[in-house]
């Protein structure tokens, strides 16, 4: 294999890793992160940073547990909490 062919193979693999050919999942390089300009959190994927800024950053948690004082910033977090904490209709805070 020639040196040029090896370079092209490396470039294609690096572009795939960085998200250029992966269907829009933009990633900030190897080991790099997308920092939130408002807080100290960092995200590997740009989409996760955008969700953080839209739902979480500088806002009170909006999803409340109907059984206890828990509040979550994402619906999936609340669903996970309820299924693990209040399994089988056990409601310790009622």
C-alpha cells in the first residue's frame, strides 16, 4: 500500500469519527468536548449541548415525581426514577 492510499484511509476514518459522514452526529474531535458557555458542563456531542441549553441550563427541573419530592431536568430521568424508586406501587413519601 502506498503512502498516499494510507493517508486517504486515515482521513476517511477520521472524518467518520468526527461525524462528517455519520448522519449528522457532530462530534468535537477525539477527546474534545462542547462546553456550555453559561455553566461548567461539557458534552461530547453538540446535540447533547443543545438539549442541555434548551431544557436544563439555568432552569429549575421541570419534571416532578408524583410520589416524592424528586424533580428531574428530563422526562427520561423522571421515568427512570419512578421505575427504580417506586416500583410495584410502593410510595414511601405518600
